[in-house]
C-alpha cells in the first residue's frame, strides 16, 4: 500500500518512524509523495505531556475523517491501550513503541482484507524491537537526511523520575550489543553518512557484556572510516566521568556538545523527582566538561511548575541555569501523567504561574545565549553543511561541533551537503551564529 508516516515526539520516535519506513519499503509497500497521496497514514505518537498526546490523537482523528486508513504507533498507544480506539473512532490499527516491526505485516493484512477489517492492537512489553537497524535507502540523496543518521543504542528506561511516563511506555532498559551498533554505523558510513547521533533515554548508562561502557563504544565508532561526527543524546550527569572525558579527548569525531537535562536547580525538588544528583553534583559534571574544553556546549531540559515548586525553588533553577551557562535550554510546563509518582501529588502551581516561570527562563536564555554566542565572534568554527537556511534561501546553514547553528551567505559559493567548511563568526544572535567562509 502507499503509506505516509506522521511523527510526533522525540528523536527516538523520529528514528522508529525511519525504521518503519525502511521495513515497509522492504516488504513491498510504497512510500507516498505526501500525506494527501497516501492510502494508509501512520501516526507515531508521543505522550510525554498531555498536549503531545492530544495532538497525535487529534491528528489521527482528522485523518480518519478524511477517509484515510489510519494506524498509530508509539508511546501514546502504549499508554492508552484499548482506549485508543475510543479516542480515535475508525482507527484501523495501533502498535506500541517496542513492536513497530509488526507494522508492514499489519498493513499487508489490511490490504488483503480491506479497510473495514477488524482493528488490531499490539501494545507490546519489554520485547527487543524488530528492525532496529533498518534505514531507508538514500532516496533523499542531496538532502542532509542522506548524510546524517540516528542510531538507536538502547531502548527503554530504568530511571524512575517521578514525573516521567517514558519508563512506563517504553519499557525496561535494554542495550544493543556493541558489535551490532558498530556494524550498523560502518554500513551507514559506507553509504555516505557523515554524522550519526546515538540515541537512548540515558545513553551514558549504556552497557555491553563484560563491562563494556559507552566511552568504549565511542572509541570503536571513532575508528570508522568516512564517518566525520558522532553525537549522542540524552545524558545524565552521573555518566560525565573521567572515563568519558578521556574518550572525548581521544576521539576527535565526538562532538563537543552534551544534552544534559537538569529539570530543576532546587535540591529539594531534585530529590523529590528522584533524579539521583544534587545541584552541586550537576554543576561539577558541567565543570568537568568545560575544564576539558571551555567551548563545550551544554544544553538542557527544565520543568517549571512541578508539584510544590515554590518561588524559592524556581529562583534556584534560574541561578543554576546561569551558573551552568547553558548554551540552549528547553523549558517544559509540568504536565501530570497518569500512573507516575508525581501524578499522586496535587498539581498546585497554577497554569498562569507555570507560563510566567516559562517566560522568565526563556528570556534569561535569550540573554545568556547571546552572551555565550558573543564570546565566539572572531573564532573559526568547523561547520557541517546542511543546505540552504530554512529562513533565508540566500544563506547556507550548518552546525558546528557544539550543535550551534551557523549561517553564511550563499554568494560565497556552493558547498556540498555533509562537507565540513571553516566559517569565521562575524555576528552572534541568541540562537544562531552568522559568519563567512575562510580558506
Ligand atoms: N530520557 C530523557 C528525557 C525524555 S523526555 C532524559 O531522561 O533525559 C524529554 C523531556 O521532557 C524531559 O527531559 C523533561 O524535561 C520533559 N518532561 C518529561 N516528563 C514531563 C512531564 N510530565 N511534564 C513536563 N515535562 C516533562
Ligand atoms: Fe514522547 Fe518520551 Fe515517547 Fe519520546 S520517549 S515519544 S518524548 S513519550
């Protein structure tokens, strides 16, 4: 059947959608040119906040109303179970985040039996997903997607942060064997991939057999010919060890950026959340990376309006963010998720106050981002070319090792997507650096 996949949520979901695309094509289905042209549309859903779930459910409902055959996959399916069919009347099938490998077979069944066939639900449990290493062919040649790939190194999550639904929907942690990951990345590099981003809910916890660690994995990937850059996400400060820093020092392909969600700067809230670090421990982890490289980019996630968060707790978050000198941050308003520990507590910070705290942190980040980027004016950054800038087609855009967006005038000449160019920074903005190529 002619299919289209619509993805919500994090990089994990983006990666799972890509795997499904590859599995579908391998099974003889055809990727549509867009949603309008598709016979069957699969909505890959997120449930990390209530709004995310509502978006995916709403989208699936609209597609049914348009007369499409609609399936859902991902985290909201696992949370909702049977209820997903009540929320999306007319939905044909739904699979959980660890059984996306079933999608091609289900679609084939529906094609054979007709759209009116019985609805199919597989929420799954802790199984190892099928098709973890399936990648679409370079059908997108010439685009950045052809030279950049996500690679799943582990699935599930064994942390138990009080607010988070992820462990409930993505199941227990399971790490892929190192040889399998190395083989996948080698194969991608042979196909022209220049940058991989290793994915896991908490990648620094990655473990193989016989004490094999994440830094060891970085060392093995460093040796792959053709590969230029290695990124990873997300990280926990507990994994920012001397062993990691030593691997960073030896592995020039590993990018100088870490996404290190802090969630709060208040020790009381951190303890309640079950984050397993204090404010000081978090700041020490950042310091270890910045001692190694003062330009090391650190980005974070923060939750505002967690149950019981006082003005004092909030101010502690503000001051931590300043002390850590985050290069970028993503701020989320607390959203109670059914079945989590925090959901048993009263969601007592009013919506308007959550919004105010959100705006304060965003404004702080604008100022801080501008100051941090300002410090880079005059430096020369090595930038991987991504293509024309989305905002201004007369500019080319790419990212430096710290994941900072760098743009420059296209009139300086063409640059191949995926190539590395040297750009001198002339101008800093809170979210973007503007420069010119140097020879
Ligand atoms: N596995 C990642 C986080 C995945 S969820 C990690 O542990 O680092 C991405 C982000 O969503 C989290 O970092 C957190 O800031 C936010 N988040 C998670 N649950 C939330 C909730 N119930 N309400 C608001 N934000 C939440
Ligand atoms: Fe959303 Fe979390 Fe699932 Fe990613 S893992 S799609 S953030 S619920």
